[in-house]
């Protein structure tokens, strides 16, 4: 799609009328080579440190994580879009957000009462597991699944949008 064109007022997931409700989102894009290299660099230093018995390489793990995180802010490109969302997917998004906050509250409750007994440990593990499952589901379902696949000076490629929405875009017809 052209970067300067606004998206239509139809849900990005199912292409039904959004009735004017739009989410302001900021999407980020980093080249695949950067993502892979930056993700592996700290672990490779950790592995090299343990194989070569070089403690300075092992201790470089966390500083490398910090350096990569800061460098990523300069490497990534961003795009601001307003995506339309129908009432059904808006409710689904709200449900996922509410469940995520309940899991975060469970984690906080479990951490504060960890020494109280096994029930607190089960609450903590259950909340962590629930949050992990929710994060995976959210990355594949609904509005949270919309991602920036590639970004150039003139065009942006989105993934995670519904097939009906992509088919209704003017440049694809």
C-alpha cells in the first residue's frame, strides 16, 4: 500500500464497516538480518565465553543486550497508521487486554505472597502461564496480529490483515 494513503474505514481483520472507530498505531520495521543478528549476538558471546573459558565474554551478555536494545532504536523504521476496527474485534481486543491485566495482577499477587506457601507459587505460575498463552493467541488473532512486514520510502506492507480487507484495497483491484 502507499504510505501516504489512509486505510479505508473497514475493519482490518474482517472488512466489515468500522463505524468510524479507529485505533492509532505505531508500527515498527527492522530488516530480518538485523533481527536475527541482534538476537543471536549476546547468546553467541555467552556460548563463546563458556566454550573458550573466557569469563569476560560470558559477562558481556547483559551489556550486549543493552547495546543491541539501544542500537535497535536507531535501526528500526516506524510508520503511524490509523486502523479501523469493527465492534466485534474491538470487544475481542478489550477482552484480551482485560485478561492480560488480570494475569499481571496475579503475577504481582503471587510475587508479594511467594513465601506464604504453595498456593502463592501456583497463582504465580498460573498467571505467568496465562500471560504467555494470551500473548501467543494475541499475536495470531484480531487487531494485535496486524504487523508491518516491510517498509520502503513510498510503500508499506502489512501482514495479519484479513483476506477480505486486502482484497478491498484499491491498489489490489
